[in-house]
C-alpha cells in the first residue's frame, strides 16, 4: 500500500489543487492587468476593480465555505468506509447555497452605489465600481456551484478534475478579457471595464457547466435534488455557520484595509489592489498544500490514524515554509517587472514598491497559517477556526491598523497589520493541534 503522506502522494493532491486554487485570483489579476493598461482612466479603473474584487471575495469566501464543509464530511466518511451515507449531500448543499446566492444578488444589486460608498469610492471610481459589479455579480451563483463541486471532488481525494476545470476557465477568461476590454477591430467594440466583467461571468458559467458534467460522468455522486435532507445536513449547516462567522471576521479585516487604502487616495488604492491581489495569488499557491492537508487529514481522522496524521502535519510544515520562501525569492528577483505588468503610472508604482517587500516576507508565515487552517477544516474543527479568527481580527489586526494610521504609515501600516494578523492565526493552531493529537498518536 502506498504511504498516504509520502511526498509523491501529497504532491498528487497538492499540485492540481494549487493550480485550481489560483484560478480565482488569476481571474481578478487578469482583469486588473488588462484594465490597468487601458488608455482611458487606467488608475480609476484599477481602483474600481480592487474595490469590487474585495467585496466579491467577501461574498465568495463567506458562502464558498461549502467546499471545506463538503470536503470534510465526504473525506471522513470515505476514511470510515461509509460514503453511501452522504451520497445525496452535495446536491442538497448546492441547492441551499445557490438559493442563498440569488437572494444576495437581489438584495445587493439595487444598492451597489451605496455599498461601494462604504469603501470610500466616489466620483469616477464609484461609477466604474457600480458598472463592473452589476455585471460581475451574475457569475456569483455559478462560482458557488463550482466551489461545491470542487469540495465534492476533494472529499473523494481527487484534485485533478478541479484543476482541469480551473485551467480551462482561466484561459477562457484571459482570451475574453483582451477581446472584450480592448475590442477586436471590425468585430467587437472596446467595452473597457464592462468587458472585463463580462469575460469573468462567461468564464464562470463555462466552469459551472464543465464541473457539473465531470461530476456526473466521473463519480457516483448525483446532482438530482432529493428529500428528505441527509442526516449530515445539520452537521454541514453547523460547519457553514461557524465558517460564516469566521469569514465575516476575515472580511472585516479586508474591508477596513480597503477602506483605509481608498481613503489615502487613488494612487494608494490602485497600489493596494496590485499588492493584495498578488498576496491572494501567493496565498492560493500555498493553499494547494493546505488543500492536501484538508483532504488527507479528514480521511486519516475518519480512519483514526492519529500517528500518520501527526506525521502529515510535520511534513506539511516543512513543505509550506519551503514553498513560502520560494515564492518570496521569486517575487524579490522580479520585484520591479511585476509592478510594471499592472500599471505604468509612476505614483502607483512607487506606492506599490514601498510595500511589496512586506507581502513577500509574509509568505512563509502565510504558509503555516493556511496549512493548519486547511487541516482543521479537514478535521471538521470549524469552531476553533471561528474563535481564533475573531480574536486575530479584533485583538490584533484592527488595533494594529488604527495605530499605524495614527502614525501615518499608510500602505506600509496596512501590510504590517496583515503580517501580525497572519502570525496570530497560525501559531495557536499548531500548538492546539499538537496538544490534541500528540497524546492520541502515542496511545492509539
């Protein structure tokens, strides 16, 4: 039998998960790179995408926790050899989450202007934000459908099909971005920021259709909705509620960071948009190994194989720190060319270069936080994640941000606060994990 935590097996899960995980930030980065280089108001356009992306990320992260909940339940039942008991769960989860997404569209669409004013958007930036959001939001239910299907595949220890779906979706989005934003002479008129929004929505619809097809043809999991609800639905909903509260805390962090960056002026919010999206990209790269931790820990926990679970955590710590350092070094080597991909505006570039080093220095710390975050999700310990993020946000990030703003540190202060927040999220999880599973591994 293959060693479940061998480097080869971890990579078999992690590398496809890594590639599929970066699809969402690549959609936003592509929009930012293409729109940030248009001739008409590039700085305002880039700022608008940054603001809307932050708000949409909040919605996706709040409701996209279905992936972790479904993956945790399915992987644990797979480990316990009881998969038949949860076969109907994914379809029911998809029904619940997409229904909620339609309610959110209906309740935010008419108030888009008021929402983005809360982010300090005004004048042309506000106008562009509303234009972009009122198109991009219609991709939201399709994104949640894809996330739920990805969670099902991950629970089944399969990250290959999500990778295929994500690659094809990202490639389609890139092609459409160039075609719709800049136009094709004689065929398509340039659509500016609205073109970027349409490109994202079309790509999201395509990914939803492909993911549904692959789930139905490559697994035994049905998508036909059946009642009554599965016995695990209450556990699923409880996990979602804990992750919902946790993600609200996470998005309070992002909201205040974006609000303060916008308040410092258009060059700062444009620079922040580039930096935060690159941080998300780094986070999603590391998230490939967090996903492997999520997938394997759930199965090992279901098997009650605590010794191997502990070995898995040690191996993932080493891999995560190494990967974080590699990302940081690559970013350092390409420090200046990376900024020029997104904008040619000297004031924006100056503000970006002042903080990009902090984003890079955070990467090994992010690796630890995200990997153990993934493992705790696999174990179904959503309550611990909820409590820790609430403490990290309200006792660490916000006080650090307010203090940095008082001393006029601007973007540097925002990213210092992010770094402290990551430290507060990561190390307590490592301590708690070892405290719980070290005795179990020794006694089992």
